[in-house]
C-alpha cells in the first residue's frame, strides 16, 4: 500500500498499471486525480504552494490507507500527493484502490480522498493578483469526512455490491 509525497508530477496510467501488475484477484479499480483550479471562491488563482512536514505526512497517509483497508476489502491502494509550487491544471493528488468488487473500490477511494482533505497535514497557500493567502478548511470537506465516522467499519464492509 504505497504512499508517496513528492514534488514531481506523476503518470496516472503508468501508476495504475503498476498497481494492477497482472493480479487476477482484482475485479475493480477506482481512482481519483485532483487538479489545481484557476479559480477559488470566485477569485482567479495563478498558483498554489503545498507544504508538509516530512515523515509526519507520510505516516498520516499510511494511517488513512490502513483505515480504508480495515473498512473494505481492499487488495491494494496507492496515494501520491504532490508538494511545492503547482500551477492551474497541474495534478495534485492520485488515489487508486484495487479490490475484487467495485463497491469496495469506490467506497475506499472516496473515503481516502475525504480523509486526505481533512486529516492529512498539508498546508496550501494560493497565489492571486492580490497576493498570497492560506487556504482555509472547507465545511463541505469536514461534512464529507464526518459521514464516514457515523458509519461503523463493520457496516461499511458489508454494503451490498
């Protein structure tokens, strides 16, 4: 269950192919790619700098993936999160989950992404025409993550497929 924090861009297709690596038990792959937008809260954004605390960040990502594994039948997962200066249209994050069944893959992928947005120690600073500003947490992200807390791991693992 690899997690990587890196400045370099990634090739999503190559990463997905490597995660599959011909495993015949995989019946489903779910993935998410997050991109830098050129607008936030109605204001143009020219770039974003993502900062993190090395070591602490990777451990937090590993814990999020482990929790997804405990809730769903996950065969493998990959999280790549970029740091440093990123420009609009740049890729920020890749989450890929493999499972025997699509329901587990979709749910685990969404769970990992929701927890990345709310529990991973990244700090984002946007560049705008008016200068730089730190990006505040969104209430909608918190609500998305909270719904997983209301769902016990046992009930999440036994959802219909």
